[in-house]
């Protein structure tokens, strides 16, 4: 029986209704919440009003410029239809796909009347609501958002120049601004809401009445939009890796020690501002020995320790297959959920990694040196990898991984250290480990920029 997660302890239907003028970072926040909650195994989906609006405009042959040059009418036919469709999609999702979970209504939701109506309808369908306003009057943030939208948002890819995007967004801002009412406790004190002022420099909370809502608040408080890098590495090859054994607290092999020296070089060469670097390791010897020569502040986190293999700790995969064939098969069948007797599953690791993710969202210039399973979980969060796939990803030894985190996507670059190491990768259906990597493949010793394992929103 797995440990309960916040998904299990909150079997509720929640709709996060986003409020805010264009270029306030609404879609960025929506997508981040989707990614965070999905990573925690909570069914979550974002429903985007402007995608629906575009479709309706197309079908009705209406020119978007004409609409946005007119006066805003809350009950105008096109806007009403857009809201109805978005709401229908959400009700349909809760009705047919997710018995419980979180829907994000990603729209402008400009007026008190519109919000009131939405709140009542959702309540009538047994759906709990929290409004999340992205309020911003700092022109520099708005300008940065427009530039980001121009380079990354599919909605604006049709425009040829940044100036076209600026014009289009400015028209929309003018259109909605005339009617826009910000959330206040005086006017809408009955609503449950989160108001972010100038991203998260100030936050107002009203009736945050459930654990799930407070998790969302805490998460958003840790977000920032600055482009930045996060650096990841497994420890150098360990004695246990050489012997094909899992778990334990072994020291580095000779080649592992070489990697710990090489890592200093790689950091100097590839990490900009490395003088301000912070190094995080687990509490296990092999990660600390790998960090030994790095002259930066170091933090040890118990949460970064390798997945606990329980009664299989210290065995090779072949020994596990022989001694515990049922367990061996059960793990191959569902590696994400399988928990070693007396140990952990990938799901358990994700639960304990939550504080690490919060801290990483809040920070830049961090090098995390940890283990195969833990890195898969961290990587899955940043790269939006599905939970069934994540335990099977290849995270080779002696490789520095750079995650370039941007508002609407993450790009991965792998830097191979050119020091041979065994492979610790076991494919599904076999107890044998993969081919040993001799460090001379095409990636060795060079930076492969632009290897985008996956670009996510
Ligand atoms: O989930 P799988 O693929 O077994 O990978 C996790 C295993 O990786 C290992 C190596 O085989 O991690 P580590 O990075 O700590 O060396 C084991 O200790 C651990 O049990």
C-alpha cells in the first residue's frame, strides 16, 4: 500500500480561475501549476480561453482586430460564447476524465459579475474554486512578458515581428482595461482568492481554506520568471556501480575520483558566475566525495539520498531476479509505483523531493550532485516527463547536465566528462545492465548545445 500523497488526501475537484489583463504572466503561472501538480500525481489540466476565442473568431469570420477595437461588453456574444465553451470543457473534463483533480481556467475574467457567475456555476457542479489574479502595474515586467510571449507563445507565432506582437497585445490590453476590476477584499471578500501583485512581490490571500490551495499558494510564492540555469550531475562511478550492486553507501571507484577532479574543470569552463555557485549533495559518501574538490558552499540534503532499495539494498539486479522473482517482475511492470519491501518507490521519492523543487524554483546557480533515481525525478519535473516514463530515463554517469529554464520552456545540454564509467542502466525485462560507456562516444568532451531532450511549456 503506497503512502498517501496530497492527491489522495484531497480527493476534491478544484478549479483555479486565473484573472488578469493580457501579458501578466497568466499562462506561465497556469502551466507551472499544471506541471507541479501533475508531477505530484494530481490530475491537472489547463483550459485556455484565448485558444477558444481564436477558434470562435475564425468560425464566425470575425476579425480579431475589429473585436479588440470595439468597446468591451461583458455580455457580448463572442466573449459569452468563449466563456461558455471554456466552462463546458472544464465540466466535461471533471465529468468524463478526472473524477477529482484541478482544472485551471486560464482567462482574463475581467469583471466581478463574470467571476461571480463562474463561481456560482462551478459551485453548483460541486467544484471548489480559487481565483488567482496576476495583477501587474510595473511596466518593465509587462514589457518583459510581451517579449517572452513573442518568442515563445504559439498564439503569437503568426506575427512576423516583435512590433506586431506589441501592437496586438497592446490592443487587447486597452480593450480589457476599460472594464477590468481588480480583486479586492472589500468587493469580493466572499471569494477564495490569491492576488499576486507584480508577480509575487506582494501577495494577498483571502479564504485559502484547503490544504491543496495552500500548497498552490506556497508553490507560486517560490516561482520567479528569470531565465536561469540549474546544473545536475550524478556522483562519480562508485565501487557498488562497478560491482553492479544497488543502494549502499560505497565510496567512489578510481574513475569516480577522476570525475570529481574533472568536475572542477567542467564547472570552471561551463558554469557562468561559478564564483556564486552553491553545491547540493545527498548525505551519502559517493555524492560528497564527488563534490570534495569544488570550492563552493555545500549543503547536504537527506531528501537527495538515493531511492531506498529496502531488503534489496546491496544486491545486484541478477540476485534480485533470482531471490525475489515476483518483486523483480512487479517492479518492471510498474516501476513508478513499485515499492521495495521496507524501502521506497519512485512515487515516494517524488513526495520527499517536493522541498527540493520549491528551493530550486527559488534559486539560481545551484549544482545538484545526487543519484540515478533522484535525478530522474528532478529531471521529470523540469522537463514535464510523464510518470510512467520517468523511471526509465537514461541518466549516465560522468555527465554534467545543464537545464536552461526559461519562462515557457526548458532546454537541456549534456556535457560528457570523457571519463569511462560502467552503465547502471537496466532495461525493462532483463536483469543485465546496459553496455558500458567508454566515454568516447560522439558527445564525449564536448558541449552539445541545443540538444533539447524535450521542450516543454
Ligand atoms: O530505479 P533503478 O533504475 O533501479 O535505479 C536506481 C538505482 O541506481 C543506482 C545505481 O544502480 O543509483 P546510484 O546513482 O546511487 O548509483 C542504485 O543505487 C539505485 O538503486
